[in-house]
C-alpha cells in the first residue's frame, strides 16, 4: 500500500463496525473450536484419572502379596487404601478371585464402569454426566493394570474427588481457551485491520467524497502495488472515477452545446420561415428559369426545416414521458402513410403498405409511436426505397408484439451499420443526422421494448420494433 495519508471518513462510524464484528466473530469461532477440543479432553481426563486409581490399587495389592501369608495389620491396610484413594481393592487372576483390601465398612455402590469396554463417545458422555452430578456417588471401577494385562482389578471409590479434579481441569481449560481466544482474536483483528479494514475505509471514503464532489481530483485513490482483490478493486475504482469524471465533463460540455444548438435552431427556423414566404412569391413568377429553380429551393428549405425539427426534438426530449392509451395500430400506420404523402398531389413512386390486422389494439403512447414509425419510413424513402411494408407478429408466450418495418432500398452501408443509433453519426445518406433512428429507439425503449436491425443487404432493410404487453 502507498504511505499516503488515508482520506477522511465523512460519516460517523457505526457503533458496531466491520472491525468489531471481525473481532467478535474470531473470538466466537475460537471458543467453538476450544469447546470441540474440550469435549474429548475432559473424557480423556476422566479415563486417565480412573486408570491412575487402577495403578494405585494394583500397587496396594502387590504390597499385600509381598507380606508373609498375605496378611497386613489393619492400620497398614487402611493407610494403603487412603494412599490409593479407594474404599476397596479386589484382584482377580484367571480363575482365582481374591479380595485384597477393604474398609472396615465399605459403602454401597451407585454406579459401575468397566474400563475395558467403554467406547470413545461413551467416555465423553460419562465425563459430562460426572460434571452434571449434584450428589455424592460411590463408583465401582473395573480394569486391568497397564503392566499386567492378566490381572483384573475392581476398585470402589468416591466420585467427589474425581468431580473436583474435573472441575479444576475445566477451569484451567477455560482460562487457557479465553487467553488463546483473545490473543488469536487480537492478532487476527490487527491483521484484518491492516489488510482489509483500513483499505476498505479508504475506498469507501473516496467513493463518498467523489459522490459529494466529482470534480475534486484529490478524492482519487492513491496508486497501490497490491495484487489481491482489494488492490484490484482500488485500481479499478480509480480508473472508473477518472473515466466518470471525464464523462461528466463531456456531458457538461454537451449540455452547453445542446442549449446553444437549440437556440441556433430556433433562430434558424424563423429565418427559414421567412425564406418559405419568399419562395412562395417566387413560384408566382412566370420566368421558366425561376420555375425550374423553385422546386429545388423548396426541397432545400424542407430539408433544413426537417433537420432543425429533429435536432430540437432530440435535444428537448431528454426524458420521454409516455402516456399510454389503447388504439388500433392499423389506423396509426395509415396516418403515417398519409403524413408521408407529398402535398399538392405531386406524383411519387414511394408507397407504404399496411399489413397490420384491423382489429389489433395496442396500449401505448400514440404520438410517440407515430414519430418512431414515421422516422423509420422516412429514412427508407430518403435512402431510395420505393416500398415500405409494415407487418406485426406476436412475441412468443404472448408477451407482446413485434413490428417489422421492411423496405426495398439499397441497404445500409457498413459505415452506417457500425454507428447505428449514434446521433449525428449513424446516417446512411449525405447530410443526414441519424437522429431518426435514435429517436425511434428512445421511444420504443420508453415503452419497455427495443429496436433492432434484422437484415440489410442490396434487397432491402428490415428493422424490428418489439413492444411488450402492457395492461
């Protein structure tokens, strides 16, 4: 990481932040691991305790065997039992069973345990059963001494010392576990604080500062050499901030340019209106040369007015507002055909053929959909098409309709296909703006659909408008 000072954190930290959560979770998981270790440990402790009593009992029995006639004084016998911490010791070899040592009045037995047959999980269960006892029990323990497997000993002993030893052992384990948990949690906390939390805070602070003031380049993250996910995220965020900052600056310039273009177009339309009035007066002059030039003047003025109108519509309709209403789609296509018919009864070879079913009803914005279809048909006519066909197909599953607008024009050149739907760049003819397709796409997307180029070649071009079903 860079040694640059971290950016200020704009907002107050939450009471339980990421660091605190990591610390608590680390302590919790370490304690869970210690509990999983404690269960077999306490079972093993109990087993070892009882095996030690077997060894002590065996030593007491061997002391008895070492005396003449296997006889001990009563005081020495009681001393051996106290040393072994048992009430009685019984020794058995093959077929011989002998009572070795015993108290004057041995207590009654409450539970018996055979160390030869107890399984692993039974040791754990019995250990927790000892810890859960609230009464004094007397146990009979059966097992062989470790150095003489041919001998089996039976001991009678109190459970209270065993429980006290297990409680002391549990307390030591708990103290050790708490110490390990806190030391481990502290080390993990410091490592995560350095490797994750601090970089994440720096990234978060940069994002919040950028949101507050995108133009402030001091909010950009410093460079880092980290190769992990956080380093990648930091570098990508810095690149994204720079690209977004450039896009915002470009957007601001475009907004200013758009306002200027709108004003220029408004003034230009007023000037063109004056030119139309002058051209109307020229049409009344009988001079053949004037009559020859006047239609071309009309066409030039019409193209200029169309360019101004499209530009103003594109600049003004930054956010389309859709007002849906049910209407017959065939009637709308007929209106588009009528709008494209030349005024004054002039002859033309262009024809728009309406193949829409008369009963088909759509729920859409009639005015905006009219603009979209008009732009497609007008583009086809200006590109040299003689015929435009409008057909409708249902989408699979009844989820809407697809409107195909096909023409028999020369097709779109590769340059126009590469910049399709780009304003002022995607036109296929000289002097075109490409706004017709852009506006058409904006209208259809505002309805929840889209526009796509299906085919284009020397036989013609087909655009498909998809309109999802809308109740």
